[in-house]
C-alpha cells in the first residue's frame, strides 16, 4: 500500500491474493513427497545403502518446506489496495514494484471466475486504464 493516503482519500480494501494461490503452488512439493514415498516403498530396500532412505526423505521434506516458505513470502509480499481515488498493486520481496491507477483513468473492468473459483470465492479482475500500453 502507498505509505500514506492522499489528503481526503479513504481506504476501501486492502488484500492479498486468495489463499488458493498457495494451495496451487503446493502441487509440486506434494508430488515430490509422493514420488519419494513411492521410491522408498518400492525400489529402496532397507539393506541397500541404509541411510539413503533417510537422506532422500529428509531432502524431500526440506525442499518441500523451503518451497512452502518461498510461496508464503511471495504471497505476503503481494498486496492490492483500493481507495476511493486509486488502485495500487505492490509486488516483490527484495525489489518492490508498484502499479497505481487513478480511478478516473479506469476505462473498463472485467471479472472472470471458473466454477471452482465461484465456489471458493476467487477470480481474476482485469482493469483497463486510459493511456496504458498493452493493458
């Protein structure tokens, strides 16, 4: 969010992306854990390199945990702010990026929701602004 509101400006909404973004990002680590579990149960024998099972399991859990931390930090670092005068989108962890659109420059607003998105309360909002290139 802009560090300070403009004089006479009122905050309408401040939000992060929907939690489903985190759930969708967990597909890769969950698949990794499943693959390691299948390898552990089928190919790796307890007598064959005794500590290999432990090392693979700990590595998979560590990678999945690190992935989750990165996804959560990126989710926290993305914010949407709507005031009665402008829309502001801020992203980035180490280098921040901010996009601001004054309300009076908005020409069109389109929303898109899948059936699953309607059930869980999330969707996509596309805002077209005057003077925006490729918006």
